[in-house]
C-alpha cells in the first residue's frame, strides 16, 4: 500500500504491500477494522492515549489508502462491467465517509477533556465523545464493504485471465475454514478470556476456539491482544483476530464473487396480515462460543 506520512503511522499493518488489487482491498479492510477498534476503545474509556489528533490522522490515511485501492483497480484495465463499476463507486463512497470521519475527529481536538479526566469514558452526547461517535458511525461498515469489493474484483480478474490466477498458498482449507477467514477479514471475530475460559465473539457465523487454533497453526490468522473494545461497559478490551500476510494472500486466491458470499440476506418487507403464515417455533442465535 502507499506509504503515508509519518504522522499517519498510528495503526500500522504487519504485512508488506499487497501485489494485487484484491490483496490490497483485504489489507484495506484490516486498516478500517483497526481504526474502528481504536475509536471504540476511546469511546469506552479504554484508550491508552485519547488524543483525537492521532485518530484524525488515521482517518486521513484510510481516505488515501482507499483512493489508492481505486487506482490499483483502474490500472488493471478490467472490462467495463457493472461488477467493477459498483466496486469502484462503493470505494469512492468509503473514501468520502473517511473524509467525513476525519472532519469529525479533527473537530474533537477542539473539545479535549481536562488532563486529569483524559482516561474517563467520554460522554457520547456532547463534546469529544459525540464527535468520535459520529466519526465511528461513518466507517462502521467499511471493513465488510472493502471485503465485498475485493470479492467483486477477484471474480473479474479470474474471468479475464483464469490461467494466470495464482494458486492459494494453502490449498487444503475446507469450506468452513474459508468462511472463518472471510469473517476474520470483515473484522467480525475477537476473543476474550474470562474465569479461565476463552470466549469467541462473532457477528454472523458461529466460530469456535478450535477452528481459530487450526487456522493459527497454518499461519493464516493472529490475535492482537487488547486491541478490540470490551463487550460491555466497564469490561476489559478483547483480542482482535486478524489475517496475517499469508492469510491475506490465501483468502485473496480463494475468495468468491459476491453472489456466493455467505453474508446474511438483506431485510425484506414484512408480509401483510392476510398473507402472513401462522407463527411457528423460533430459535435464537448465539453471539459467542466458549471453550
């Protein structure tokens, strides 16, 4: 990815510059996840250094890296399809939202709390807390959107030159493991330890500790300690699960176009009373797994 100025190096990734637009987009999704986690820690009063100037610099970097990802896609000279066009437009929207987040976080610098209250939980309804909350909302869905754009571009690249598509560095992953990698790329997985037991927190797809251990043994994922916000007010920070450089390369080679992504379906209109079937038994979905 492009080299940002020194004041934008707050949240570095541990991977070299991805050689493909798909890998670049997956790394971009990770950058958005890191940024969102840092802002969340600020809002929970768990940030080590709550100086909003650092977060504004991070948001500026997100905008630059998103624009650089757009240029990398355009340099591929892919066919003018709706798939590529949609991906580029969505990335432009993310760049615009990142610019808005920059402005909110810059405004937060003018409302810093007193030095002796710097590590208290900011009020989300006024001052620095309000500006940080608004900035966080603008980039909330960015990691998942960047991953979906990566899937769109990957499909077009393979359609153009299937014979030259690089093989996955790890080719023995089953569908379940590929799904876990996708969830990690979207920033949906983190781990916490409570009373001697590890809890895996997930968004949509159930993920167990053993699945994470297998992928970690393959060098595809890693845990970043205390980098994710707590699950409740007053709780301790959790460990974010992130893709390694090998994980990014592997998922980049295996990711499927959006038509086959296992994301939850979009909400549908509620049927009228006349057409609504009789109510039946329902089941609730858990949000964490314990080992």
